[in-house]
C-alpha cells in the first residue's frame, strides 16, 4: 500500500464512518485491508478521505487497537462515545465528518465496491442518498436465514407503520453531508434505529434517494445478539410512530 497523504480540513472529499464495538478480533485486519483496497481501486484512490472509527463503549482491546491504527495511518481517526450505542456513535461520526460525502460502513463489511458505485450515483446521477439494500432481489445476502428474515420483518413494519417505500434502512449508505445534516439533526432515536430513522426521514423530507444491491458476507457474528436488541427496537419503533405519524415531527 502506498503512503496516503493527510487531508486538511478543507480538502476532504470522503468521510468513511464506521461504528465499532468490541471488535478486537477483526479491527486491525479490517482497517488495513480497507485502506489497501481503497489504494488499489482507481475509482477511489485519487480521492482525499478520512476514516472515522467511532467507538462506543467497548470492553475489550478495541480502543487500544483503534488508537494504534490512528497513530500509524494518517487517514484514520478514533472517536469515542462512553456507552454502547450504535446510533449515537454513527451520529457523532457524521457530525465530526469533514468530507463532502459521507460513507457509512460496517467493520465486518468494509465494502469499497459499494463506496465506488454509490459515489457514481451521487456525483453523476444527482442523488442525495444511496442505500445499500440487502433485500433487493439482485443482492447477495449470505447472512443466516433468521437474520435475513429479521431484516424483512423490520422493514415490513416500517412500511406498515411509517409509510416507508424502500426495502432496507440499516447498514451501508452514502450521502451528501451538507444536504442531509438537517435530517441527522431531526432524528430522535439512537441505538439500532437511528440509521433507519435517518433513511425514513430522508424519504419523507423528499430528498432524492435510491437503493443499490450489495453483497453481504460478514466476518463474524454480530457483536450484540439479535434477540437482545428486540426490546430496544420495538420501543424505539413505537417512539418513531408517535413522533412521525402522530406528533408529525
């Protein structure tokens, strides 16, 4: 991998935001691999970028590893949130981002092909937001069956209770930061449903958005068990229904 020159606060084109929580087993390898693949991809390698690792409440060696990566690789920056809260970590990363375009990724995916395809949709076709949908027919979702079903059930609930017209809300996405920062600031939930609220509100606020297929092949099991997340998801879904459909905010 060739040396990457640091970007100043005025010339960052891309901000890659990745929330991390208890990722000591895959963090270092994933970050180095991501940087190398960016460097090897002509669609991305000429771009100035930053990689924001937004840590939230880890109890293993994640912070130490992330700090070492930030000291070693100039594009990498460590952000810290004092509690396990995916949505808060993602929100903070977006607020701290300096890039014109924000790419939200996952440490067990780091999908540079999505980055390049999403940039084309934004820069050449004029979209404000691009969502990498796991549920499109042309996507390749290699997660366990119960997780694929959970995605479809959750997005079915969004369609029924919140009038959402898309197929997916959580995971990979890219957007123009200056355009959609107002959407981030309008969101009322954190935890797992912040990413979903962001997409749903973007649609309701008439931003130009699209979905593209993705290939999902995770490197490890989720750091938070699916069924432990259900009570928080249902609670925040109820709050979203109240705020968006009843209070009309």
